[in-house]
C-alpha cells in the first residue's frame, strides 16, 4: 500500500514547490529530490521502517532563476541500499514542513520488474484516474516518455501540472523521464535531466 502525503503546515503556507519526488531507481540507490520556495536547512530520514531510520542533511543546490529568484533544489543521493526492498522516508524543512513517502529499490532479476508508461501529461487533467491506476498496479517505476508541460521547458510554472497535481504516487514511485518536444528547457534540466545524467 502506498503511503499518503503528509504535509505539516503549522508555520504558514507550504514551502514545498515540488516534491519530494523520486528519480533514477537502481538496485542499490535512489535520488529523492524536492524544491523549496526559499533556502533552508533540510533533512531526509530514511530506512526500512520508521524505527530504523538514518538522517542526512541535504544541502541546497541553487538552480536557474525564475522571475528573478533562483530555484532552491535539494537532491538526496542514496547509495548502498538493498535490492528489492521497501524504504520509508521523511523530508523535513527547517520551518517545520514535512512530507513522508516510501519507495522500493529495483530487484536484481529483470523479469520481476513492473513499470507503467505515461506520456503527454501536459495539464494532467486525468491525474486522479492515472494515480488510481498506478496505485492499483504498484509498479517499480514509471517511464514518462515526454511532454510533462503544455508549453515549453522554459515555463517553470507549468511543471506544477505534474509535480503538484500528480498525486501521492510521485512521493512513492520513482519516474524515469524522457524529454518530449514540449519539455526542452532549463527547468526540465533542473528538475530532471541534471540528476539523470549524473546518475545514469
């Protein structure tokens, strides 16, 4: 069963602009990424259960500017994980905001891998139906074959269609992305390509 999004909003509006979301699944690794609206201390706690967690400080990585303000990206690169194992995690920001999720590393036997293909999500008006189908199928990962935005990858605000509208599955199922003709631009690179190039 997938773990629902839990956002703690004691200190005003949510500071999470995107994520946490999961990138570059491997048998022994995963990247947990998120974007905050301002730079602040952030941690990622993860483990095979809530009782056995280790905590990492995750440094901000300033990205491309949008409307005169840089992106504040956080990318926790997890290594040394056990294949085909479920992990739970919690991202905490210094202002008290937190989001929980889970993920599963890939199995070593490729015949056991289950994945879902998604394409042309654009405005993602079918988010609810797609999210329900993904939850039911319970894949190891999602392959997004392109066009996460309606306009271009130079329109940062449009990535909210995917990262904020997709539903809880983005906190729990990693996505491997290919860029479509709409995606090309600096913000697709910040959210996705930089990490995929680094890890793969």
